[in-house]
C-alpha cells in the first residue's frame, strides 16, 4: 500500500507531462476490434487414385504421409434395404458375422491377429451398404490384408457364433430402446420410408430370432462379391503398391455377375403428422421431425446445405437461437441432412421441456415456414457459407473421416466434384437459390415424432389436433383427437 | 558511439535476448520450433501444410491441486469464466467468433493444468490470438459473472450426481488412493465449496496463475512462421509477467499398506469394486514400462483381464481402468461392475491370479509385442490432428518443462523386456493395495 501511494502521484504527473503522447486508457489500439482475416487459403485435397482389379473389386488409395498409420475400409455396396422382406436385420447380422471366425481361425485368433498389429476393427451397416473399417500401423498392411481376405473368403458362420452375435445384437437393441434420440429417429424413418426398402433398417430386437444360418449364407453368397465392393486405403502408399498387395490377397475372391436391384426414390410424406412414443422414466422430451428430400440432385444439394446451416446447423443458427436462447424452450435444437443413395432426409432434432412441447413444435414449424417463404437476408447466407467453408477441412482431417467421406461419395456415386469443388459450389450459393430450394422440397409437411414419458406429457399432448401413439417397436397403438383427450 | 546509438544498440540487444530465437528441432516426427517471450510465455510452433487450418492452444500451469480446502472447483470455475468476456470481447463472444468461421473449440481443466484450444481456418490465426490474448490480459471478473457461473456449475454437479453412476464411489476411492486433499479432490469441486468462492478468490487465482510466465502457447498448422511470430509478439508480448510462482512441494505416497473399505453408493444398481496400486511417479524410469503393463492387463479385447473376466469366465459385467496421473503421482486403477457379490469375489480372485502370473512367469515376446504395438498406435494417435498435436506438445512441455526427451520417448516406452516386467510387477503390484467395495443401497 505504501509503495502504491508513493508511485501514484508521480504516475499522474508523468501522464500530465506526456499527455499528448499517451492515451489514458492503457491498452493498444489493435486490441479494441478483431483483426481482418488474411485471404482464404487454398484447400488442396489429397489425391485419390483408383483402379479396378481383375475380379471387379474397385480399389481407391488416398495418399497421406503425415502418420505411420493406414485406414482400410471395405464397402459391400448392398445394405439393409436388400435384407429379405421377412427378415429385416439380415444385412447387419451378416456383416457382424465376418470377424467371428473363419474355417481356420476362431474369433479369438482373429482378435489376436488384429491387435498384434495395433489394429482396431469395426463394422457398420446402413440401408445402402455395409462397411468394415480397419485401422493399423503401416507395417501391418500385409497382415491386415491377410486377415481381411480370410474373413471375406472363408467366414465360418458357426452356429455358436451366430448365437453369440444374435445375443449381442439383441442386448444392444434393447439398450438403445431406452435412448430417446435413437427411438425418435428410428420411428421417424419407420414412418417416412413406409413402403420403401429403406424401412427395413428400422427393425427392432424381435426380428433377430427369425434370422437363421441359411438367411445369412444366402445374403453373403449373393452380395459379398468383389464386383459389388470397394476397398479404400488411406495412408502413406501408392496405387501401384496397393494394387499389387490387394491382388495378392484378394484375387481368389470370385466375382458373380448378377443384376442388383435398383432402388427407386421414396415419395415424401404429404401431410403434417404428430406421433408420440412413450419411454417411461424419461424426464425431458425429444423431438425428431423431418421429411424425405427426393430425388436429390447434386445441383440442389449445396443450396440445401446452406439452408440447413441457416436453420439449424450450429448453436448460432435460427432454431437454437430461437428455441433455446430466446424462448428458453429447448436444451438444444438442430437440423441435419442425411444422405442415402436413393434420397436425402432433412430433419430437425430438439430436446425440450415437457410443458412446452406444443409451443416448441409450433415454433419450429414457424421457423421452417419462414425459411420456406421468405428469402433469407444475404448477411445470414454469407455467415452460413463462411461457416461451411471454414469447417469443411475439419471434417476430413483424420484418416477415418477422410476415408469415410471418400467411401460415401463412391458408394452414393456422387462424383468426385462433390468434394473437389466444395468451396466453389458453396461460394456460388445466394439467397435466391436457397429460396428456390426451400420451395421445391416439402420441408413443411413433416412427420413430427415426440418421445417422452406419457405420464408427464399427457396434459401437454392434448394441445395437438391429433396424435398417433406408437409403441417403441414401431407399431401403431391408437390415434387420439384433441376432443377425445380426457 | 553517441549515447543515443548506445541506447538503441542496447535496446536491440535486449530485444534479441528477451525473444529467444527458436530453431527447428531435430528428431521429432514433425517440425517443431520453440521460443520464449520476454514475459515468460513459452511458444511452440509446428508447421503442417496438409490442410488450410491452424490449431491454437493456450495451456496454463494451474489446476485443482492449486486450490485451498473449502475452495474446491475454483480452477474449473475460472476455466468457465474465461468465456464470459474480457475488456474487448463480450460474454460468450469468444465462442461465437470461432463458430462463425467454422472453427471448433473447447477447454479442459485437470488437476494441474487448464487448457483452451481451438482449430480455425488458417487465415484466421490473428483472430484467435486477439481473443486469447484479451482474456489472458484483461478478463472481466465481476460479481454477476462469478455468481452466474457458480450457479451453472452447481447445476452441473447436481446433474452429474444424478446421472453418473458410481461417481460418488469413485470420489471416495480417490480419497483412499491419493495421500492428501491436494491430489484427491475432484476437479469440479462440490456445491458447498463453490458457494464459498468469492469474487476476490477468483481475482487472486486469475492474477496469480493466468499469466504469460505460467503458460504455453502451442500452434500447429498451415502457418508462416515469421508472420506467426510477429503476431504472437504483437498480441502477447505486452501482457505483463506475473509474480514468480513458488512450485507446490512434491508429495510422495505414504509407506505402503493395504486398505480395504466399503461404500454404499446411492446410485449404483449393481455391486462393484475399485482396486488401486500406487505406482512410480510419471516419467520416472519405472513409469515407462508400467505403461506397457497397463496395456498387457487392460487394453483391448485380448488383454489378460478382459479375456479372463469378460470373455472366458464371464464373471464381470464391465471392466475399465488404467494408469491415472496426478502431477507427481501415478496410480493403476481397476474398476469392475458385477452382477452379484459372488461374481465380485470371483473377479477379485481372477485379477489377483492374473497379476500373480505376470509376477512369476515371463511374458512371451509375441504377447509383449502386441501390447507394445497397441500402445504405439495410441501414442501416435495422440497427435493425429492439428488440435491433438498442439495439445500434446503443450502437455509434454508442461509435464517436463522442456521437449528434449520427446524424440526418444516412444522408444523408451517400447524398450521394456519380459524380465523387467516381472521385476516391476513384484515391486508395484503387491498385496498392499487399496480396495473399495461398492454396495448397492
């Protein structure tokens, strides 16, 4: 304190002397406002080289040399939509069997071999494809191709492992049936894809008991063919080396010429529907609402991406700012576009407080209506574009994400320009283009799925004109009109 | 030479000395240059031109071990306050500035560090330096901000306690495992301690620890080194240095003795237990091979404990754990959830039996190689993105006060032999362990 009292008068005296040179506020001018950015740097995408092997297997190599790691993705270009009508889940079940043992290797042997090269292996199935992802250290390429070829060419489909997979899939589906986001999305897709093969991907645990070994073998025999597959390798290797090595391990994989059925685009939903699914003990309410965007051309995709960004891409978008920041209804509110080979789905997801379900749905519909009817101001369009362009490189930064992006572009046959001209395509979008798209697609006639605890929500659901109540296995229980609520 | 010339020459010399020039360092898996500003801020730059992005990390050498009893949660509170505005940046604007340009950001507090990180398009480097320097220089600390954030964190604690099964037991176990308050209390504090924190506490904590001489600025990405250094100097060099911080005394584990305790957990739905071993200090000679032992026992579907308890005998419902560091201390933790108490006892026996096997029988070269390969992949993946690399470098620097050993560090982990494993198992995995049985209410 003593020191301070001595210094201060001197300090003010000094300031008076130098008053013209030193401003009283002791901060540099540049701190007062944000600096201007430099020009946007060029995005150089890694080269993707492709070749077709003699048995019809399409091979792509994405060159990246900054980590001694390789990511391998094998995509079987047939997914859940091709499961037999009576046995939905067959595609996923078949995919899950591949690492469960071969004629000579047990499940444990395979796991030992994978982990011995520091590897990780995973499987996923969508309506359009099954994907096997293998990440390992770059010295392990031969070993990984050896394991992969054994899994692909000699899967054993033993009864013991079929029972194990059935059990683990069953418990996984039962576990997920208590997750409101999973239940809501599954119910939304179940209704949107009502007469379409994609509906098969919304199966529940009950179907698993019907799937037998012959279903799996028949699916495997029909679709696990090199001329119905793509292999994408990402890492420090070139196409020549990759072709040589992949041919060595997979050249005995026999092609089978067969016409695979073409999947037509599904029709969009044509009227607003309110659906309720009860999950007991759930405190909050999860809302998923959306519609099919079909057919989705490449020209329409980019304006739709910008529209999505303005509406609900991030916390700075309209839905979040309105439902959470302004009205205080929601914990979150976002929108998304999910791509499939035959269509797209545009959907909104939100978690809200029970007492404001009706207000939240109405406010979301108002936001959709506004975006469909009023041209979006240019500054909002520019902000959305700035986000999308800035964020794109982040989406392809890891080997995993990069190879997933390339794999999906190839699986959906979107064309190389889908990503190589991403910046240019986004730059060209203006308010007019977004407005045209908003009017072209039926984003207003959505299916609204509300998931929550019936005991808490019953009073609030009566505010809707009509509600269809489904159980969490996708079966309609009853419909109830506003005047019928007790 | 005139007096004026002497003055200018001295000034140049002073500037040159005060801004130690970095050199590209050899032996690293990627380029690195280090600098120290005259106010003590440590700068690490790593160029990578693959993508037009840059990741900026500001890490402060402060965490929950710097908190006093009764003020737990102060470090985490301050991390959150760093987003509540500074002299030239409004509340939450830091987040909106980054998100508007497509960037991603987050922050984290541990027992001994607080890290702020973001990745943005590389043409926006200056924006992030402007944002980070403003909150390092002039954070807005006022009653309204402090009280609002305290309430938010209390709500977060309530939510954690209502949803995070076994959290209560885990906190209790840490109190048994670590020797004192400093190392054992949770980073997020508790409701009572957060209420006790005053605006003055926050000010003192901020002015003591959030200073350039107690921080590392780590930048990875598509940068022009010269220009980046100019920008760093512009935004950070005039931030005054803080007082020298007296390092906290180093703590040792007390004499080994076995501890067995029981805790009734109000949320737990299945019986469980925690088992802990106090092991060698981080980055000591024994610590490196112990990390590989962690992989032999617990990492992956073919690790010894996973194979025995989950796959072969199917006696455990869930198995997790590994080595946990708290500055100068490290412990090996195992957490098992069982379907009933019989399975719990069988699980304990199976774990002790696996530990005994490693104490008495040489591990095969094949199995050891597998564990080393898995470790190596995880080690490399720690710097697989620009953000991860920036964080990794900042943490490495803060843990060892330099990066000198980094080029040989992976080799050090991988050098362990089967014979050494037997020795280490006998030294650290003794019956003098810490066991907490979790009972359901």
